[in-house]
């Protein structure tokens, strides 16, 4: 398993839907989260994208020097930036970070947001642009190692003698991650992507998507990996975890839920439609599968579900997804700094991770825990 965490560039909180317990996102906080995640042995971090967030590329670049091993999953936006420009950005980041860049291809499902960024296209056109964008972007990466130019003539995009003079560290280019539930998204994933991501739906729904994309890729002679994006609420006992889940939405009023769900309904994202359908905006329909809770999706777009439980239980649920073919888990929890520690302490020991190997020789010998009475060392509990 590869476990990633999340940099909350749109702000952090202890209570959804209110400013109570909210935190302003700034560089110091970003550095605290990134440094903690790096030192705990997570594989990498996802940085979100969109007008509700600080810019992912600037934020990730600012954190290169504050981390040692951490990989950064950063978005490119077809239709908003050109393939050649983003290929140069990606190559530079990959070179300066020593090969620690991963690319998240985000087509986008909010037409209003995209129009605000200057991209006017319907759902079908956006995926046509994404397809052409990726063909150019991938070829630029591949040919950067030989110095060749790229020429492309498509329905929406063109490239004439495009070149990437400084090749990325990773060959042929940093790995491409992508999520999307529509027919068009699944087909593009099968044809061009390295890792297909899905949000945290019940096991049967995730299994269907994996099987479908895998079969599409097989017809093209390709294979790809699979990843899962969801939240986690982990405590030492099941009761504590469910109380924490209730607390997260305890200050959220029904009017806010209704307003947010109305906005979500205007989007043409199939993934967002599937997230909303899990709960229908109702507080009494939030447990949608064993330990899978949809409360986050009452007001948060995108990934809207969380695994809730004690460490062994959450680990067991993650293993169920792994059995479907998922090998990458992109997780988050509120607040993100404390929950990164909590998840590592309570769940890492129950997962097949190479955390100690990743950390190498940075772990010093000596007591683990607080020494008592100056010379009595703490021991593992018998529970």
C-alpha cells in the first residue's frame, strides 16, 4: 500500500460549514503539515486545485525545501493552461525536487468555475480537450529525452515544433493520475493514464469502476494502477470515532446544507452526482456501508466520504479496497495536522507499509514515549 495525505490549501477546520474552529491556511501551516507527513513516512501529499484553493504549483514548490522524501501530487488543468507550458512546469519541479512530482489531471466538473478561468466548453468538449492535451503533454515528456520536437493537429489543440528542452528526472515523464466517473473519463483513463482514482464509494461501486477501466485498458494492451481518495476519522475506540464524526458536522445547519447541495446539483460532474446520491442531503442517511460515512459530502465537493472507526477496523476496511486492486490511498482528516499523526499512530501498524524503509536511518535509537522518574522506560501496554 501507498498512503498519501492532503495539504488543505482551501483552509482547515474542526467543524464543517462554520468558521468556528477554523484555521487560516498560510505557509507556516502548510509547512507544518508537509513536514509532519514527511517525517511520519507517508508516500506523498495531494494538493487540491480550483478557485477555492491557493495555487497548487506555487504551494508545492514552496515546500520542496521543507521536505526530504515526500512526493507531491499536483494538478494540471486541460483547457486552462497549455500542454507545453505545464510540461515545462512539471519538468522543472521534477528536476528541482529530485523526481518527487506526480501529476493529477483535472478536467473539472463545474462549468461556472471553468468559465471564470476563461475555459468555455461543455462536458463532452472538455474531455475532448483533455484527450488532446494529454497526447501532446505525454509526447513532450517522451521526446524531451531525445531532443525531438512535437507536432500535433487536433480538433481543439495544436502544437508546432514544441519542445521540452530540460527533461524531467522521471522517465518518460512524472506519472499521471486521473479521476472521473463518466464514460468519457473512463475511456481516457484506459487510453492514457497511469493511475485511475475514484472517490470513496461502497465496495461494489468501486469494484465496478475498477473492472470497467481495467477491461478498457486491456483491450488497448495497457495496464494501469488504481487509487482511492477519501477521508478518515480514526480514534482508539469505535464509539470515540463516531462521536468525532458527529462533532465534525455538529455546527452545520440545514440551510447551509441545502444551499451547498443546490450548487452541487448545477455541476455536470458524474462523480459529484454519485457523491450527492449517497446521502441525498439528509443527515439520517450518512452511514452508507460498514464504517463508511457520507457526512463530509453534505458541504464538501469532491471526495465526500470518510472511513470511521478504530485503528484495526479502519485498516481492515482499507484492506477490503486493496483486495479490489487499489494500491494507492489518498487520505485526509480534520484538522489535517493532528489527524495525520493520529492516522499514522493508530492505523499504520495494521497496514502493509514500508514506512520504516522509507524513513531509512533517520529514526534514532532510544526510548519511545516519556521516561518516568528519570530512569524508568515506558513499555508497550498489554492491551
